[in-house]
C-alpha cells in the first residue's frame, strides 16, 4: 500500500453500537459502515450479534423473535442457536440440517452501560480499555456524538499532526514525543506540553491546575482511541470510536470515564468534561471539513504523522 487513498472504506475493529438498555430480547438492526446486523439478548441474557439477513431467503431477522433461546426467522420459522447455527427447521429432522446453514456471528461485548461490536467474525484484539484502571470501578459518561466530513481515519491521525497541535491548539512541546507500537493493532504517542491557548477552557485549566500537561494517546486499528490527559492532579480518561457514515463522512462516539460515585458534584464534573470534549472535537471537525491526509503530500515537519500513517497503511496492507 503506497497511499492513504488505498485504505479500506471501513476499519476492521470494534465499534460502539448502543447503550445496554437498548438491547433487549427483540432483535434490533445496527449498521457498522456497510455491515448490517441484528443484536439482541436471548432468554439466558446472552448478548448476541448476527448478520441481519436469513441465509434461507434473505428475510429480515429483525422481524423475528427469540424462542427457546434461539433466534427464529419470521418467514419460515427457522431457528438459530447462540453460535449462529440453524438447529431447527419445522417439519425437518434436526440431524438433517447441514452445518453450513448458519448465520455469521459477530463478537459483541457489554462494558458497563455500553455495547460494542467487532465487524469481523473473529475479533483480532480484545476490546481496549485503560490498563491502569479497574474497569468495574469506573463508569462512562453519556455518549457524545461528533459528525465529521472526513474519512474514518482522519480524526485519529490528527493527534500525530504536531504542527497542528502547536499552531492551532497552542500547545508547546516540552520534550520529543515518545512513540510506542504496543501491538500489531495499536500505535501510541506520549506528549509533554505547555498550554499556551487563550480560549476559555485553556484559561480555566491553567487557573486551576497550571499550564504543564501530558497526553497519552493510543489508537487501535485506526479508529478506536483511548486518550489520557494529565494536568497536575486533574486526569481525563476519554474514549473515542469512529465509524464510516457515508461517502467521505464519519461519526465518532465519545465518552469520559470517571470513578463511580453518587456525589452529584462529581457526576456534574463528568458531564461537563464530556460536553467540553465534544465541543472541542466537533469544532475541530467543523474546521477540517473535506480534509484528506495523504502521505504523499506531507512535508518535512510531518515526520511523526507520516510514521503513524505508514504504520496504518502497513496494518491494512496485511488484508485484515
């Protein structure tokens, strides 16, 4: 692969699809890029995700129901078990059903109040989370939506555009950035910087915590971001998951993770962090409409960005 123009229309990765309360025993349609699937819970409360269409006559399985723990197609009442295999066809012996009569099943995970799906039958990596946090002790904010007029990989790539970081966001680097390839599917940058901006959020941060900060930013498969910002004792744990949303468009879902609490002031703080983060990234997206980051047009000051793009192209050149 020689250009970012050769990247796939959709990443092979995890995607946010719904809040936990939205997935019930009634099959519901979700779209991840061009992939359509149905997600539901069976009578054992197992969370399952299958291809949307029945392999028999392409019937819409969202019109089906759950019976005896199986997904039943509404057209001919074929039933599919939790692995996706058809194990009951009316008026036919179950032993006569070929093993190949099955639905594509997709990995699906419930994390706290959120549901994520991998858009491949075999997950290539586990659903990421901050390694230093005890997952059960943290809760997610309300999901914030960011709409962009760019391809799915542009948002994450912006974190490696150091010229943009310094000239637009007024962050002065204090040390040479540290780059870490944590695995075959993740790429990480660590930055120490000084906040020089004069926008309201920057002034607020400097007033309460000071101007020196650090960012630990990890991208998985080009679309799944875990970012931790430290400004003295202030810590911001943010997850952003981007997905294609039409030609040259994408949609990102953002949440802030904070320690579980019943303290209304801390809950309000989490809500404020999430909304300020949403506004920051939506403003960023609005000023970047139509931007396409092509490795062939990068300059001498874009070495860090170029390194990330070469990693991403190499990742997808392996035909994930």
